[in-house]
């Protein structure tokens, strides 16, 4: 049996595991600090060492490994194996030859894929998207990533940049987004956007428990704090998630009428809010989609958790596709 290594390059952690690409199961998951401030050369050296450690931990030889797949948080040039723009890593990694550097260091075929496209592929094959031919995926976290599987194939677009669902414009007069545009979904409903809504409520002196839960230290405010307040019945906190769900619902409605997915999968850290967020998304989609049978589209939580990216990256290698 041939094994594959999945790697997740995160701003905080580097994670790798041996993935069974027939089931999506993984073993020997190992995580180390990315230490991204040390620069991309140092991070790539640490990544190569981590891959070697995982292979050794699994008691495998290199000829039992079919390849290494790396999920990367940002814009890639898949054809040349380069990172183009990684917004959450210091230096943003312009034109860094990540694919070839890792392939040379570990002596194995290596492919890159955007981290949320990786998650999308994994959820479609092994998770919440199983059994349908077309899905859209949103990952709601520090940013908002996306991905599409259309007619049974991961949609890549130009150089792997297709599927950036978090950067569709939902308000052309909206606030500036980290990508440089204005009014993107990410500017309205990402984790930091939700936190900012909570901070505004506290600073305005509105009747809410949010401030009380963090002793009025806004540096400690996170979406999870707002979620805890909402679960305790706090009306302002509930309204914040309702509003975030509305924005995501508008974006999901746009994708539904454009692509016609059977399923919309909502993942990422903020999606742990569950029905507090999902009910608002579903309601907004039902209200706004009128030109296709929206009752046949299900909006569901992701199933594979934070390891979906490395599962999908390993699956991508097995498929043997390195460019669109």
C-alpha cells in the first residue's frame, strides 16, 4: 500500500500526518511551531524536518511514500510550484519555490494546493460533501477562504486561484478588506470582523455581558467569548452572529445561483458556533434565492475539523495533478 503525507502550513503551526487517501484517515499527526517570523527559508527547513520525522514515526521508508501534499494559506502559482502571496505570514512569501524546495529536501514528489481548496476536496470525498457532485465550501476563521467542486472535479480556475468565495464583494461601498479590495465577505464576517462587532457593542455601552466575561479587557475578546455570551442568552451577542450569518448567507446565495451546488459546507474555527450561525445563513439563503430550487440545497457544517486541509492536500497528490 502506498502512503501519502499531508502537510498544513499555518501561521502559527506546521502540521503533518500520514494519510490513507482511500478513507481520509490519518496517523502520526505531528505539530510544531511555524516560527514564521524567522523567514521562509527557515520555515521550509522546519517543514522538511517535520516530514522526515512523520515518515520515521510511521516506520516507513521513502519508497512506501507516494508523495507530499502541502496545504498553503494564500495565493499560489500551481504550475511553477510557487507561493505568490501568503497574507498571514510575515514577508507574504512572494515567488517562493516551496514545492521544489521540499521535493529536493525530502526526495519525494510534492504538490501545493490552497488550504481551503484542500479542505474542500477532503470534505467532498470524505466529509460533509460526500455523495453529491457539486459543493461550495466556506472556511470562516481569521480570514474567509473558499472552494468549489463542480461536476465531480475540484475547480481550480487560473493557476489554482478559482474558488475564493470569501473575496466576493457583498457591499461595493463596504470597508477595506485585507486583500486590497472593498466590501468583501471577509471584511464583514471573519473572526476579526465578529470580534470588532463585539468590541463596538462594549464600547458603546450597550446592554451586553460580553464585556463582563473578559473583565472589560478588549484585548481578550474573541468570537468564542461572544459565542459564550450568546449561549447564555445575551441578545447583543446573538445579534452579532445573526448579522455574520446574514453576510455569509448573502455570499452563499450568490454562489448558489451562479454554480448550483447541492451542498454548501461551512467550516473553520468560527463555524464552531454551529446553528447560531448556520440558522441565519439558511434563512438568508431561503429569502434571497428565487431562481433555482433552493430547497434542494443543504447548508451543513464541515465534518473533518482542523485536519481537513492536510487530508485534502495528501489526496491531491494521489490524484497526480500539479497544474490546472
